[in-house]
């Protein structure tokens, strides 16, 4: 707060600008709340009290019996989550989402049965009217299949207990819930949710037929149960599809469905990049191919890596002409700048990228990718150029009898990216892919052996520099990723067939000058970046 008042004072005096760059907000207090054991105990105590109230609502059993069973069941659930889902247990927001979804689903089921007691529908038809797959749908999509399976077991057992120990609902909940989790494992489109809803309806149909045969129900009643089961399955899928984006925003969770939607190349920032920084756009596409291939091999989310790669260099849109991939042949704007100024421009693309990402509302993992893909590495080309200038000045100073104190030292921190280093396995893979793709453009006549040696040396250099020290990548995973990068680069940089000159001359003589270019030629000219001179290429490649 005092910093804000001080800034306003400087603005009034004309010593500071009243505009500030966007930056990710400091959420350390939210992180502390999310990890606090006191908050966790309060949440669990609240769920115990609420379950006690639900169990006493319209019950026909002894006052103490049902709440005691429900309490024991909840304690067992807590122990299971702590043992089998430790990451979820340590995040209070995730824990609230898990038990909160089960609790809301339980309230809906109990409310439906209390409202329908003595109503027109018989009890066995109410089993299929209850949305037993609602919580498993949501939990499986947001927290994964293992958490989804836990929600199926917890919801089915608790529902059977609070409904006066009517265990018919247990079988309905288990079958429909397991079906929902199974069918949403690889959901990548919203249409997959509708298919999962149909599958849940079919499962309800099977259970209805089984219950009808056991109870020897008439065909009319059996038909009602089938229709109700299919309708509830579809309705549940539609409700989940509608509320899923809300839950994603509230709990800061990104599903595979959202990653697929974010991979759309028609995003305004990417469209702007194609026009203002086409070389950077092409570089981002190549990095996306490398990162996705390595991610799939390591069992990571390949679509997430692709989206991160698309946006990791969007900050170059602000000054695209200072980066090698966008510099026309024969031009080099860095020749007229000091090394420190050139490094400042290169480093600034990280901050500019974060600013643009926040302006366009990109997700936090994408902002982290922009901020961390260079870590705290040094802009080596301009740093060496500055050191060389100082050495030349000292040599000249000796001739001119100048004091060494008059020659300024090179501050290495001025040539480093702000960091932090990659903080996850995904960001570590992205950092490697970015460095390898940028440096691979300088390979002359690449051969498979040369590419393998090049990738191995570059990866070893990044490991030695400590770039991946905080990424949680093992040495085996880094070596596996390097092998995938080598294989992918061999496909991207393979040499083309050299056609005989006589055939080309005869073809051009026979068809005339106005023959349109072939598909192969047009694709090559539109995809390949222009060849750069060594001076303009060296500076940004060393930094990128």
C-alpha cells in the first residue's frame, strides 16, 4: 500500500509514469489458504455436520444409528483420499471440489426422494430419476478418473445410507457412475460428453431391465423406467457441459476440452503474429511439433504443450524486426545498437508476452510458459560482444595510457532473462524444444549423425547450465526427450531430391515462361523462412 502512495507522489512530480505493465498477481496468500491444514480441517468438519443433517432429514430409523454409519463412511473416505490421492488431499480447493460435488449430488438425490414420497411415481422408478452420475461426471473431467471412481463409491454408499439404507440405489449409482467415469476418460470434445450421457442412459436401461425382470414388472412400468433412465443420462451430460467452464474458472482447472479449444490457430494473437512476425509464427509451430512429440512419449499432455508453444513467443510481436527469424537478408538492426540495448530488447519479449497474455485473458499455465521458457539463462551472443568491447577498450586504453578504472565492467545480470527457471516437466520440455528449434536453423547440410550430435550437445549444455534443475525432469526423461527431438528434427530437416538440370530445362522450354509454380514449389516457398545473413542470424539465435 505504501508503495502505491510513493508511486503516486513520483507521478505528480513527473518522475514516474502513471502506467504499469501487467504482471501476474501475487497469490501467495491464496496459496497459503489452499495448503493450510486448519482450513482443511474446517472444511472436513463442515462436511461432517452437513452429512449429519442430511442423514436426519426425513429418516425412519433410530436417531443415532444412521448418522453414526454416515460418519464412519465419511471418515473412511477421508483416509482413502489421503492415501491414494495425496496431491488432491494437499489442495484445499481440490478437496472442496471433490466433497462439495458429492455433497450437492447427495442433496439433490435426497430432495428428490423426500419430494416424491407418496407421489405418483413408485419408488423403483425414482431410482432412475435421481442424477446419480452428476458428481462422477464433473469430478472425472476436472480431477481425473481416479478421483471420479472415488466419487462413485462415496456417493453410492452415502446415498444408500441416507435413503434409509435402501441399497437398490447403491447398484444404480455404481453402474451409472462407473459408466460415466469410463466414458469421460479421454473426452476431448463437448460432443464426447453427449456420447457419455447416452452411455449412462444405456447403462440405466440395462439396470432398469434387470430390476424389472427381478420384480416381474409389467411392460408399461418397465418402459417408463427405460425412458426415465435415458432422459436423465442425457440431461446430466447437458448440465455438466454447461457448468464445466464455470468450475474450470472457479477452481483454475483446465480440462483437455479447453486445451483443444485453445489450440485454435485463429486466436487474435496468433493471427497478428502471422502478419507482423511470420518467422516467429513458423518457429512457434515447429516448437509445438517438437514439444508435443516429446510430451506424448513421456506420458504428458501433448495438447497442453502445443498450446504453450504457440504462445510462448508472442512478446516478439511488439518489436519483431529485432529477432533473427523476422529479419530480411542483408539487414541487421543490432549493428546500430550497443550490446546492452540489444540484450534489453531481446529480454523484453518475455515481459511483453506476459503483458499481452494477460490482456487477452490467456490461462495461467500459458503465462507461465511465456515467463519461464528461457529461465534465467544469459543472452550469450550480446554478452560476449559486450565483453569483447571491454577487452578492446582496455587494449586501446593501455596504448592511450588510460586508467582501467575508467573502463566500465560488464554486468552479467543485465544480459540475463528475469526467470524463473521452468517449474514443471512440461515447461522443461518446452524450454528444450525452443532452444533446439532455434539453434537448428544454423545447421549447415544436416545429416542424421550431425543432428543427433547437435541435439545431444545442446541438451547437455542446458543441463550443465542448470536450466532444468527445478523442472522435476529425471535424467532418463531428459535423454528420452532428446531422442524424440533428434527423430523429429530428422524428419523436419531432411534433404530433398536434386532434380536433373536437363529435365528442368526441357520442361521449361516446352511449357513456356508463364507456367504456374507446382504445388511442391509453392509450398516450399511459403513455408521456409528467408535465408538470413550470418550477422543478423547470430544475435537473436543466441538469445532465442
